[in-house]
C-alpha cells in the first residue's frame, strides 16, 4: 500500500444516487504515484459512476475527492483534465473527418481567437503518438487508421494533457489480443514514470496480469481489495458476484448431428479468397482471430446483411437465394450482432417491442401475441425488468443483450450466429448466456460464435476456425485448440501472410 | 422484481400516456380557457365543430406526415401533391369521368407519385429526403399551374362534390367526419398492426430493424406513398370545400403540419410519437386560429404564437426527459 504522502488521488466516502438507485455508497478509493489500480465489479456495481465522478463528468452527492492533496470539486471533465485527471471513456470519442493530430490534441485546441499553427500542432501530436507506438503521419485523416491504431489514438488523446492520473473505463474491451499487449506496455511505462493508472475492465485476466492491486465494488459498495500477490481471476469473480462461480464457459456435451449451415466458397466483399466450412447440429464453431481480421464481416455476409461477392450459403440443404437478413431469418438463421446499441436494439422502444422486433406480420393485430411471447421470453431468459412495457434503456447491458438473444430465439432458428455476445456484460450474465446456449444446443441448434475472449473459445467450441487478414488460416478441433496455437495462427503464423 | 397488480399497472400506464401529451395538452387547455373567458361565443359545441371543420384538411395531411416522420423521414411535398390532386380531379371531371371513380383515380395517382417519384429515390437510391420531397413539392405545384395555366378552375356545377365539402349532419360537416375516420384508421394502423410496429422500429433504429428481418426500404417507401395518397385525398376535400381547383391551394400547409406533428410529441429523428399527439397538435393550431378570428385579432398572429409554443414545448420536453433519466 502507498502511504498517504504520495497519494495522487484520494476519494473518501463517495456516495451517488440516480433516482431510486443508490449507485455508490460510502466508497473509498485512492491511487498512488506509480501504481496501477484495477477497479472491478459487475455491470451496475458503480465502477463507471466512480470513474465519472473522479473525472468530473458526474457530480457526487457526498464525500470528498482530493487530488494531489487539494480538495477537488470539478464542474466538468475539462476542469479535471486541467488538474491532471484524464479519462479514456468506454465509447470512442474520435472525430472521423479530422486528422489524427487534431484528434490527439482535441482537448488542447488553441482558444477561438488564437492562431492555429498546424505545423507545431502536428509536431506535438507526432511526439505523443510516438509514446503510444503509433507510427502514422499526424496529418493523415483519422478514418484511414487501422482498428488497433484507432484505439491507441484514444489513449494518445488522454496523454496529450500530460495527466498525473489516467483512468481507463473499459477501454481495453475494444482492443484485440495483440493490441492489448501494446496498450499494456504503454500503461506499464506510464506507471514507471510515476503516473497513477486506474484500470476498469471486464477481463479479469487483464487485472491479474497488469494491476498492482484491485478494488472490488458490488452494488455500489466497496467489498474489498486484493493486493498484487493475492490477485486471481476466480477470487476476483467470486468477490464481484458474492458467490462461487461455476465454470461458466464449459460446453454441455450433446451429440453432434448433420451439417445444418454450409458455407460454400463465399467471398466477402473487399476480399478475394473464398471461404468454405460447415456447422453441424449441436455443434459450436468458434471464429477466432484478431479484431479486424474479418470475422464480423464474414458473419454478416453469411447472414446476408452484407452482399457476398460470390458463393452460396445453405441452411439444411436449402440455398439462401439473393441473401438478405429477412430471407436468412425465414430459412432458420438468426444473428446476434456485434454492437447491440447500433445494430441490435431500437433504443426508443420497450422491452416488448424489441423482443418482437421483426416478427410482425403486415396486417395482423399483434399486441396480444407480442405480450404473450415477450412475457414468456422474459421468464425463460431471466431478463430482469419489472414489466415488458419498460423502456429498453432502463435495462442493464447484460439484460439488453438477453433481449436481442430472446428475439433471435423467438424465431426458433436452426443456426445461431453470435458476434461477441458477452461484450460489455457482467460475469453473472455471461454465465447465464452460456447456460442458455447449452440448452439451445440440446435442442439441436448449430452455433457459429465470434468472440475475442480466449477462455470462451477454449471452453465452449467443438472446433475453432482461425482468421487472419480476412482469410481462413486454420481449423483446430477441440483437442488441438490451445491458447498458444490460436494466437500463433491469428498472428499470421503458418504462412498466414502471403 | 416487484409484481404490480394489473389495476395499478393500468393506472401507471395511463399516467405515462397522459404525461407524454402533457406539453401540448397544457397549452391547448390554456388556450381554450383563455378564449372561453374572453369570448362568450368561443366555448360552444357549435364552435367546436367549427374548429374541427377548419382543421379537417390540415388533419388529413398531418396524419400522412406523421407516418413519414415516425419512420425517420420528412415530406416537404404535401401542398404540391395536394394542389395537383385537386387540379387532376378537375381535369377528370371536365372529361366526364364519374365523380367517385375520379376521386379513386386521384388517390391512386397520389399513391403512385409517393411510391415511385418520392419514396423510391429516398428508400432505394438513398437520396436525401429533403432534396427529393422539395423537388416533388416544386414540380407538382408547377405541373398543377401548367395544367390550369395558373387559373383557379370552378367546379360549382358539381353538386355531389360540393356536398362532400360542405354537407353536414347537424353541426358536423362531412370533411370533419372524413378526417376523423382517416385519423381513426391511422391510429389503428400505427398501434395495432404489424405494419405500424415496423414503422416505429425503422424510425427508431433502421440497422437493427434490417438485421431483424424487416424490409426497411419497402417500409420507408410505403410511408411516402401513404403521405402522398393522403395529400391527394386532402386535395379532393379542399377542392370540394371551395368548389374550385386551385394550383395555389393550401400553400405552406407542410409547415403547419410539421408544427402540429412536432407539437404532438413526434420526434424529428423518428421512432417516437403518435397519431393522437398529432391530433392534439392540429387542434392547437385550429383553436388558435379560430380564437383569434372570434377575438378580432389579426389572424397572422397565429404563425407567431405557433412558433413560440412549438419552441417552448420542445424545451419543456427536453427538461422533462432530463429529469426522468
């Protein structure tokens, strides 16, 4: 533990209420110079609220925050930034049309009447970019960046203010495995330079690898702290949920039947290599690969959400002609898309209308069927809401995700495509998600799963297909699938780069 | 998870529904109270039907606009299609086409314009609705002027047509009955059919709707077809009321309609709103106009007051939403 003398940030007895929900109650949290403190907890445990209070985005109801020994009452994130507290938020905040340099220095723009010296500006951005290991010209437009570099530019943006304290709110969930290593190297260096780093993440393995200690929140209360030597994923998880977890990502053994989904020489738009494979009834096939390796694009092409350049998709021997989502659904294929806010939900709608989304027939009266089916789905998937007419926004991320899954299952699909189904949801919800998928497998469904969580791939898949740079570079049966092997193939080993 | 009794749930839902109309309902009631106190002739049943009669054409086009706006679009072409509808009706009648066939042809023609000329480029070619509907507005009105050489064409000899526009059962005129039937149908379609749910879903999140298997392009196109068909129909009603077809009929009604729809709580970006709200918005404009006339105040104040109230209601709504989240 750090002595109070070199505390960069010291928050005591922080409380915050949102309406009837007590988001935080008497939480103490401190960060010393040169340490990485993880903040762990399920969704809704108050991690993000605490991060927002510390970074000036949200006002606390009670408690004190001291930054470098001085009491701080920030009115805005800008005020916090001026004091050396920077945050990398959960959602990307880049302006796509501006240059990389302008994005990096967005918080450092000159005043409205001061001259804008582009050359000096670019030079400054270049130095900051070098610190995070991104080697693109600062004048390049932001949208030309590759996936991993984009995320690192977000980090660079936070570093532009030369913060003493850096808060990362779920920033790692957008990184692929390789890019996470780049991020970790940066964070370690910052720590060694004396910066205090607060790491909020769902990936328990990351906490164990990186953090000097971890503070665990549950339902807005601080339930404990683990020191470096005590850190272990199982221990963290059980503190977060307050109970021992069963191994949530272990697949039920069910008999595997005939191929249900046949992908035949499909060429994804913007690529040239045909891809073929099948998925059998009762089988889980995982598509592994780095972020940006083309897994989501392949999934969306199979589903018909993107038009393939060529090739055929068959479901139970029946070819899906003129691919489109509605034809795939009619043929018994459903997709849980990657981004539930942008692609999965009508955020203006209710729980009920989101479950029923797309199941409507043109002229029939739907309300009673909608009510019946959504009530049944809420019970079956244990979606936590007091009524199905509640706004979808009132649900936590995990329960929103269950709504998307409920909609897919309502169609009684034979093939279920899942794109990062556990992203941004808490451990308990993940466990429930996989339990549900297990039940579906027993009914003979075929599952094609894209996930960036290596533990899910290893725990759940009967077969692993590995993608690298938009090509299928390997297939591993369960017995041969190991973290090292998958990582090797994902990184383009085995001659992935031709 | 708390189990609420069905009675308590129904009451809660009722209050929530009432709350969503709170803004427009408050100003409407305030307006009615104001005119009632100041003018003895205002708060009478006869005048109520009178207000509705004066608002019947606006109500029909506003219902059409609500469809496009719920779906996340907008239709600037309302008055153009309306005027063209009236003029085409005159052409058909002057060529001896029987009245009811002519009316049906006008409505079908409007639907066709909405589907092919407006809806197709917007929904299938992804052209911006602002450009397309503005083009249709100008072109349709221009075409109407070309046909009549800019003249107003009298249809006084068409007795049945005049009856449709001016006939009455007691104090209630036929246009009021027609407009209320259109409103009722629109309420049923938006609230109780699968098609209605699709409109809200496409307006709320087109990408999610597409991935859920909804034919987003077709739904979008259909809302422009509905809007244009209702405008053509409104053109018939307006022509019947005036017993004349004018290429300048109801100029600028798209802006009154937009004000009514927005006042009624429909979101400019789609996915939120209701036909009932649109009805209240139309009533607000109708009551305002009627009250000003009865009070012998310049009727031009109507625009100023509508603008201010629209602005205020959006502000109130923003506050309400911020508090509830």
